[in-house]
């Protein structure tokens, strides 16, 4: 575990790479992938009504240009006012290509969907969307119903309130018994418990990307309080590493990791946080990771909340200077 920490740590805070477009719109949840010599980031914007999914482009991982929307509000539907999307099947190899894989001729996204207005309001679920070109701001096609919901017949105690962010990866060796694995964070309450519950990371599996079933009877990562959420998976040698964030089981919100050999059983790192609040722009929260290694440098993108509002920030393993947005 110590060797993993030493490999992935990013002690240098470059700063903000994607600021709020204006004071009324907050930026959140980066997913980074590569296509044809360019980098792309999907992210979400909350404008007071709900979430929409946006796309940005970069040639150096530092300077990003917004291209447009992938998922927009609608008048009707189970996901009318909440469409927070996350690109699926991004290559997980540490220092690899980071390209998103096509399946059945399409690129895929999972997304947090809901119909009530407000910040993560109402009962949310996991939706599935597809697109023919992830590099263009084209509205995705979406399944008409969620593939995971808190009211499913097989809902577990840990996801019977609501389901939040999801990540779908390809299990190439099918060590789980399935080609597709989804990690999601959800809130639930045990039958004999009081209160609103807490947020944990759980797992679902699929053979075809559209039909999903829960895996196991317990969450994978939990502290029995606060939040564990927003998993990202990478593979370093024969070891799988899950980056995730923790919140409110100690102060603030911060970045952590766990390790596994089988994608199911995870050992939690007990040492220092990977990223935690330390600068004015992330003094409130430093959370929601996307971590890659490229040309010998580790880039840790995260959602920062502080003096500049809710933004996307970056920490790195080498000193790359400072962002022009962070002052």
C-alpha cells in the first residue's frame, strides 16, 4: 500500500483548470479520457435547477476549452432535471492510452438522473446513455428508464434511499464473472437503524451494459458514517486501485484510495490523504477524483470548493507552476 501511495501521490497543487462559467453555475465531477491526440473532460454543471453534462477539450491537460453539452434538461421524463454523466469503459491501465472503448458500435455513459429540481434532489437513479462521437457536443441517446434505482426489487439496505455517481469499467479477464462492472455510491438505511443513513460505494455487474444487477449483500467501501463516494479504477501491474473521496467521517472532504486483486474485495489505505483542503480555492472540499499518469507525471483532477466557488482543480506529482485561475 505504501508503494501505491508513493506512486500516485500528487503533492503539488497546480490549481483551478476549469472555473465556474459564472457565479450562478457550479462545476463538478470530472472524467478525463483521450481520443486522437487530444484530451477530453466530461463534467457537470449545477445551475440551481439541476445537473447537465458538458464537454471540454485540451492538448496539455492544463488548459481546457469548453465545447458544449452532452446532456441537457428536458420537459418530461424520469431524468428531466438531473443528467450528470460519466464516460464508461475508459481504459484503466495506469499510464495507458486512457481511451474510451466502444461497445456495439457506440460510446457509453452512465449518469445520475432524476426529475426533481434542486441539488441532488429527490430519488435519483443510474441511467445509461450512448453516443457515436464522444469528442463532439452532441446530445446523447438515453434509455427510457433507470438501470438502478432505490425502489428496485433487489435494492439493498445500503442503496434503498437514493443512488448517486457511477463508474463503469471493463473487466477484461472477467474475474468477477462479468465483462462489465459498475461502482456506484448510494445512501441507504438498515431496517433497524434511525436517521437518514450514510453513503457507501457498492457494485453492480452486467453482460450487456443495459441490464444490471447488484453484486453482493454489503457495500465495498464504507465508514458506517458520512460519505465514501465517486470511485475511479486504475490498474497498476496486477493490482487494482480505487480512488475515491471521503467526507464527514473526519473533517471536510478529501481523497483516498483502496486496493484489490479481484475488483470485489478491497483493502483501504490507512495513511495520509491523497489530496485534502489546503488552499483558498479548495479550503472547504477537495474531493471527487480522476487520476491519470501521462509522460511520467501524475495528474489528480478533483472538485474543489472554496473562495472561487465549486470548480475543477488539479494536483500533480511534479511542480508544473500555478494556474492563472487560482489567484
